[in-house]
C-alpha cells in the first residue's frame, strides 16, 4: 500500500487537534481516549442489519457441520484467534469447529512476522490446509480493509463455494467488496495516528463477539442466556456448571450434583434430566434428536 493510499483511509487520518497530546496530563489523555471510544458502539450499531444477515448465513452452514474461520493479520488476526479459542470452553464446540488464522502462524500472536500480511498466497495456503468448502464460512478481518492476507483469504474461500464475510473499519473497502457479506465499521481516526489496535480493534472485537455468540445461540448452545454447553475443564467452570443447572432448574444442590455426575458433567444433559424427569441416557437421546437444542428437547 503506497503512502497516498494509506493517507486516504479514515483509520489512518491525522487529527491535528491532538498534535500536542504528549504534553497533556495523563488524566486528560485518558479522558480523550474514553470520549473517542464512545463512538465505537454507535458505529457498530450502523452495521447491525449486515451483521445479523451474516450471522444467520453462518449459523445455517454451521448447522450442516460447517466451520467458522477467521483470517487476519496483526491485531485483526489476534482478535480472530482470541474469539476462536474462547468457543470450546464457552460453547463446547468441537476441535476445529471455530478456527482463527493469523498471517505468519502462531508465532505472529506474540511478534511481528515481516511480510506475512502482504501475502494473499499465504492465506490461500492456510485455507488449503483446512480444505475449506461450501459449508464453511471464512471471515476476513482487516481494519484497513485492504490487507492482502485478509482479502486473499476471502477470494480463495469464495472461489471454493464457502460463505465469505469481510469485516473492516473503512468505507468502500476491497475486503467488503470481495465478500458476500461486507461489514464496515467506520470508527474514524485514532488517538495515535494509524494505531488501529485502538478504536478499530475495539470495533472488531465487538463484532466478533456478536458473530460467535449469536451464532452459538442459533445453534442451541444456550438455554435462554445460560451457557448450558459450557465445558467444565477447571474448578471455576465446574462451579459455574453447578450454578447454571441451579438457575435453569431450581433443583436442590444434591440433585444437581447427582445429575451432573450421571451426565459426566454435561450441563445441558443434566438440565434436561432434571426438568423432564428422565435419566441421563434418555436425556442424551432426546438432545441428539433435537440437534442439541435443549428447548426443543424439552418441548418434545
């Protein structure tokens, strides 16, 4: 990207009124940052129809067994990896069901990998390794909307019939144009010129939160606002599992502990067993028939 093209981007614009920001008291800088951040949710709100349409399309494919893949470089890539890594403990997703790809591979999570973000071929290579196909979704994430790795990922995925989403923070971006679903969260210039880990990064995090969370709601990974598919992999999550069953059923602690034990810690199964008055195996069968949707299993 040449300097003139960079200067034309809203995320790269210079704010002359902040030219002396380094001379200001700390409290005043903090106030300026906080005031600027308040514009981010409004920018996200402007794109809610596009976000919702993308989520419905993603959920439809994931219900058929497809995967959700984030692809980005730098901060955008790290945010995708973060969101993907939170899905197994929160929603008990299968390994590889939600994937975060970052240009340069795992090493790029903690250090810059020179030139990786400029390679569309690298994105194609990473997606080839995943054998991306028609039931999958690839979301390219890039603040500028021009990062070759993100755009290349979307181009490659779309050519193979996958659903594609382009998430950027500039209007009229090549990334949004390349994807079936373009989401452009226009957050404007940063406090530190071009530091898109700030407002742009916050916007991207908010959108990725929506994408994964609402998709999982659509897939039956929650019961109301309870994480009934939580994976109890540590003491805190085991306590949370017990509390979720309590909130969903109102059962006594002893009954909850017994139901969780019989269900091998599976919260959704324990809730169904308690509410429907069935044993763990019957609950498991009902959930299989309902495609994992607890509410539908209860209604049956």
